[in-house]
């Protein structure tokens, strides 16, 4: 009898543990349209639109060419996931962990990335038009090259403007080369950003922005308010900083050790600007003369 009592004493806790594991396992197993929502899952061309997947663990997942329209992925982890060619229109990714994610050629119209971690993310040639939101997102070293950030204005069809938002976003060392209609007003950190061959929306206010070591070679940033901007060590070779028809305000800007060879400063207001150590050979000065 004593032996049977011992067996029962050992068996009952073991049975409870097994049952608990089974319940936990079934509760955590989310499957939608044949797609198992878990890290490293492979769900190419999955139909996951308008689902609530907030808080999901999908690091390393392959969701290439899937439909995520209107899907809620807020607070989810998708580090190093492949979401290239996906439809993410109206998707919610607030505070999501997206470092290293691949969303090349994805449609992200009106998607919300507020507070998301997009460090080293690949957003090259993705569609970010029409109210995509990146407020307080971290886009440090992200690749946004080849972006056309224009969108038809709601009231003027002839005026292309991007209605997306980088307010408070960290774009340090981000790659926006060859992008057009870029609006960086409100961005918090632009140190080392790559804007080479890009076009910056005129008349935006970049007062006191830090563009230290930024690459803006051959970019067009004419007509932008750049009072007190820090261009220390920036690459401004052949950059159009101001033109006869698009005057820029560069008062108190700091061009210390910047490479400004061949840059265009025509008609710019450079009152109080600092050019210590700057390379100016061939630059067009505000009065139209060429620097020797």
C-alpha cells in the first residue's frame, strides 16, 4: 500500500505538468490560412490581411509577397524577417522590433511605424507614399535608397508633396540616396545620413539640424531654411545649396571642414556662416563668382 501511495504522489504532479504544457502549447500555436505564427516561419504569399497579430514573435520569418493589408503587428518582433513585395497598406507596426527587416518593394501606404525600431532595415524601393508615419521611429543605418517620396497633394494635384512623417525619427547614417521629394522636417538625428543625388522638398525648415558628416553630394537642397545647420565634415561636392530662383537661408550655418568643391551657393544668405577648413574650389558663391 505504501508503494502505491508513493506512485500516486509522483504520478499526479507529473500528469498536471503534462496537461499544463499541452494547454500552453495549444494556446501559443496561432495558425492563420495555413501560416504558423512563430519565429522563422515560412509563409510566402500568405493571406494575413486585417488580422490582429499584435505582440507576435516572427523574427526571421519569411512572409515575402504576402498580404498584410490592415494587419495589426504592433509590439511584434520581426527582426531580420523578409517582408519584401508585401502589401502593408494600413498596417499597424507601432513600437514593433523591426531591426534588419527586409521590406524591399513593399507597399506601405498609410502604414504606421510610430516608435518602431527599424535600425538597418532595408526599405529600398518600398512604397512609403500617402501618410506613412515614422514618428519617433529609429531608422539609424536603414536603407531607403531609390525612394520617390512624392504623393499627390489632397488639394493641389499639380503639387507633389510627401505626406509621410519623420517627426522625432532617428535617421542617422540612413541611406536616402537618389530619393526625390524628401521631407526631413522634424527628424531628430540626421548625422551621417546619405542624401547623395537626392532632391529635398523646398521651403521646409531644417533650422539647427545636425548634418555632421552627411553625404549630400550632387543633392538639390535649394530653397530650404537651414539656419544654424551643422554641416561639419559633410560631403557637399556639387551640391545645389541655393539658386537664383530658390534662395536658401544658411545664416549661422557651420561648414567647418566640409567638402564644398563645385557646390552652388548662388543667392544664398550666408550671414554668420562658418567655413573654417572647408574645401571651396570651384564653388559658386552667393554673388555668382567662382571660388578659386
